[in-house]
C-alpha cells in the first residue's frame, strides 16, 4: 500500500471575494528549475553555500506590493489598527523642502480618516496627481512585521482573515504595542520578531533570500549556477531612464546622474520599465524600493535586497547583501513583495484491490478494478468529486443507464472513519508490461488536487499496453463480478439457440 498526497493547486492569480473590502489580486510568476545550483561567486563566511539555490517549486510576486493593494489590506483589517499597520510616513509629502535639503521622504500617499474603530484609508490627501497616479506605485514605510501580517492575511483568505498567525506567529509581539498601535519597547519588540520563522504549510510569505535572489538573478536556463549581475537580465549596468512609449530594456529606477523621476513622485509605477524584467519575468527587483526578505543578516536585523530609487547601481546588484535593518524599521525607500508556495502535502492512503497483497492485474482481461481511498481525521472522502477520479487514465465505471458511478462510502479498513470505494472502467485503463505501480488522481469539490499510487503486478501479459483488470484467483471480496460485453452476450445467446436446435433434431 502506498501513500497519496493532497495539495492545493498552485495559483497564478489569487482572487478572493471579500465582503467588506476590495479583493487584492497578487500577480505572480512561476519559478521553475527546482534544484538549480547556487551562485558561488559572492559567497561569504556566513553564507558558504552561496545564493539562489531553491529545490522546490514556488511563485513570486511579479511586482512589488503596491500602495493600492496595501490600502485594500488596511481597509479590511485596520479599522482599529492595534498593531501599527499604518504609518504616518505614508502620508508624508514635504517634497518642497526636500528640493533644498536633498533628503527624500515622500510617502505612498495613503491617507487615514476617522478614529480608532472606524479608520478608513484612501488617497484623498495626496499632494499631487490622481489616485491612479499613486495606487500602482510600491507601498513604503512598512516594517518587517507589516509585511508578515500582510502575508498572514493572504494565507488566511483575505477579507477579515487573521493577521497574527497562519504563516508567521506574531503573538509574542503583542505585549510591546500600546493602545494606539505604537511600539513601546523596541528592544523587546525587535527580539520577538527575530524569533519568528515561516511555518510549514505557508501558502504566501515574505521571500527567503534564496527565493528572492533566484527570481532576480538566475538566468532561467535549467539546473545551472548561471546568474546575471543585475536583475534586468543583464551583466551591464542599467540606465535609469523611463522611456515612453516602449522601454528598450536594461533600465531601472535608481540614482545615476540624477533620479529617474522628480521628487514629487520619486517611485515609478510597478513594471514601468516593461522590457527590463528578470529572466523569470519579475519587475523592479532592482531599484524603486528595497525589499524585505526572511534572511537574518547580522545579529539584530532582517536582510533587504534590490536597492532603491535614491541609491546607486551597486545596490541593485548581486553584491548588495550588506543591507539589513531592525524588523521595526520603516523607511521611505523600503517595501516588499511576496512569494506563493504550493500547500504542503497531507499524507493519506489508497489501496488498489483492497484485500489483496499482490494487486495482480491480468492484461487483456475484462472486468473492473476496485480502489479504496481512505479517510482520515483531516480528510473527508465525501468531499471527493467522483467525476474527476482517474486511475491510469481511466475513470470510474458507470452503473446502468442513468450514468450513476460505481462508488460507495464505507469503513473499509475498520478504523471508524468513512472510506471511499470506487470501481474503475477497465476498458479505458492503460498499463504497460513493466509497470509496477498505478497512479490515481482527482480533485475535491473545493478544488484540492489528490494523487496517489499503489503497487501492482502485471500478469498474463502478451506485450505492449493493454486494458487491465484482476483475474479470478486474485479477486478480492469487495470486487464486483466482471460485466460481459454486449457482443459476448450475443455470441452466448446464439450458442444456446444452436444447442437447443441440435437437441431437438436429435
């Protein structure tokens, strides 16, 4: 008997219908080449394994999280804002004075209204431009805990979803907030956050350093350790031009003989350099805003990657690991993006031909294959959509003219839990002589994919691929009798008629 797994289908778009706030759509790009080699060119004493090797499938945000997406998050969960998800810096706009002193601190222009318990958020306080001018630029003034709570919210289904647990357990930070959502003890708060790690089963998260690095620099050329120097698919220093209408490539929003934009905006809209994406298709991993990662860099901070609109090209490159900051750090040039990870599998069991140890299949025979799918405390077999079940490409056998599927719910293994027994159409089942296991796939009504295998033994083979079933000697008690084909019934009736005629003549 083998194990089978249940996994949530990987999402390219997360679209959740929320009742109290507009749903946030995170567009992601899939990261292939699991197990790619690391970049060993710039490894350090604290990272002798190099950077960028990821041995599993995941997707990463195509763009940085925008001010519009974060505004929707605030409206969904921060009517009281006990954990300081909103920063007054987001509303900052003293760009006139900055022209004189050279210090940039333009916020993303999210404005808060009302009092605690009734807070709402919009862009009505913007100092220039329209709402559309700001909603699609990256959010800034977010600390690591803000990014972690946003990931928890995505993981928990948006809407009124929990921000304090799911991907990251942030309960240890609660004693350090006052009633206004302000941190009262930065030392204790910092230590509590540095102890937070990603939990198993996370579906959305802040990128690890390797997840971020691979998306930015790996050449997307298989299992190699080939990496570009810049996240614009180039080893040459980018330009910082915003070219209209079509970007010629290898551009980013950073400081080089002046800024890409004037001080009234500073940050470009995400993806504005439309032909300067990474090899996997991400935008702005170089420039615009620095981005949080899960990496601990130094003794008291989380790592940041990517450089920002007010930093030189070196900070966009693979060298830029020197960046780190305390988790409570909020800044005008700091934001984040998220990764999407397939749900970790939950192990349960199937059994082809329950009651048989050998699971012998006689190629060329007629009949059906019984398969037991076992329920567990965490898996209800009654949620399985029978029409999606396939064993070696063959579906569940129909019974009668009504199209009812041959399936039943019963406690097959006598563990007190309901199991599912299905009978597979052997006329569509295709196996090869050398096969030693058969694959079962399907989905639940909720869209959760299931797949599992069990060992088989091919007997009575004449070579090639054949319909498959069990023979009489190996048939378990739960198996149905073979159903003769209509042609076989016709031949049998003709034979009986001939026999009766012969007996009468005799």
